[in-house]
C-alpha cells in the first residue's frame, strides 16, 4: 500500500499557492490536515483576487482544507503534517522552514529560496539537522521547453555556452489583467495604496521584481552553463510603483568562469513587444525558447537560416509537477529534479545575493563572499 502524507500550507501571501495546492490535492497519496498564514508586516487593505486573504478563502473552500489555524506553530504542533507547502512572503521563509524542520515536516518552498544567502543557509542547516527534505519549486522547472533546451545544450548543439539572456516580467503580481496559474480569472484593478499594502511592494518583506523575476534567470543560467558563478553587478529601481518601497525593475549581469548572463525582471510591462527568451548564445549557434501558438518550442540556429525547431518531449510520467516529484522522492529516495534541490538552490541564491549586494553598493560583488565561505 502506498504511504499517505499529511499535507498542510503555511502562508497565503504568494498567489502561486492557488496552483501548487491544487497539484498536491490531486495526488492520491495526500490528505489535508490544515493550514495557517503568516502575520504580514502591514495588514492588507482589500480582499481581491490573488491577495493573501482571497487566496486563503479560495483554497479552503475549493479544496475542503479541514482546519485553519491562526498561528502556524500551533498548526505544526497540533496537525503534525508530513509535508508543508511554504508560500509566505520571502522574508519569512527562514523562520517558517526552521519551525517545519523542528516539527519533522518536509517542505516545498516556493521560489526564490529566500531574500539572502544567509537566510537560505539558515533553512538548509535546519533541514539538514532535522533530516528533512526541502525542495524549492520553480514553475519553470515544469516547462518541457526549458527541459528540451537544457538537453540540447548538453548535447552540444550550440557548442560551448557563452552567454545567457533571461527576461521575465508582467504588469506586477497584482497588476490589472495579470493572471496566475490555478485561477481562471485575471487580477482586478487595485489602487496604489491597496497594492502598496501587500508584501509584494515592501522591501522588508522580500518584495520586489528583482527577487521575483531575476531569480528565474539565476536558476536557468546556472543550470545550463553548468558551473558556479563568480561575480555580479546590478541595478534595481522603483520606476512606476511608488506606493511601495520595493523595486519594480531589476537588471543583473552575472560572470561565470567561461560565460556571462544578463538577467532582467520587470513589473511594469503591459506588452513585451519582443520575444522574452530565454536566449542562449553558444560558440557554434544560438538557442531560443519561443511560442508557436499556445505551445513553446525551441529554435536552434547556426547562422544564415531560420534554424531548426525542436518540439519538446513530454515530462517523465508520474513526475510532471512538483507534487509528484516530491512524493516520488520521499517514496523512492530518488533525487528530485536538480533545479529543486537545496544544494543547487543555495547556488542560485548566492548569485541573487551577489546581485542584490551589487545593486546597493554600485560595484562588482563576488559570489564567493564571506557568507558563502562560512556557510
């Protein structure tokens, strides 16, 4: 008989919970035991689609979660979950993960891992000492096109990787017309003060477009380049979201020993106008992930032609989403997908950490700094 896992949620601030929770709910080996939210720095001013209270009400009703706790530590103590989905604001990840580790619960943390490398190391140490599993979920991991791109790069179809460009963006997490997986409807218009009262636009809570979107580029570039980054420079700014103090645009340039990466994140784009990529330049060709109708494909060109189109292979049966992947790991001991592991996510976080430090200092910052060396 397959093992049943007691499942819960801590944190409804991240709207990705609407998708992730439904993926776990569809898995035959889980049973809900409860949920709890974290306490925000500031109370939100409105319950609207994708705000934390709306997310909680939506999922408790839709999935029939049996118990809602006011305090997540009490939830851990009384409900005794085996697996906790952590989708709180970024700044609260270390406290929540440490509490889960102390309760012997495995955790699925929504990207990015944390706000800083030191916070990420706290999380890794807590889980290591408790003997629990922590994975960090990247929605991009479940893109067949990104998997196909990685496979083609590993096969050498564009030669040695020299540069990665990754741009990600939309009209803001709560921007009018923006939709998120797991919910059919888009966000409704909100006033500036209403958006500013959400953690997304609060620097102290770990908000901002750089952490939100440049994190994808940090993950993807490290994954396909295949070597640790060495240094980063960066700029971030609040150009059009002055109701909050978090950035709505960020650009990081990352140096690897044999390659470079340009990572961009924005919350002020209503229409991209051009393909967003990612684009990988190699010594013998260029690889681009692009859309053909509703599907993503991979185009490889070697100069002078329209290139070759590769239709992505389907994901492995039984490992098509984060719920299946974590439970497969817990059941079999097989390692989870490399982009999800704690060890690799520490490297992604080290890139982001260097980039964020560079945004503050205005100078090149080393990835291999004192925090990394004593980690």
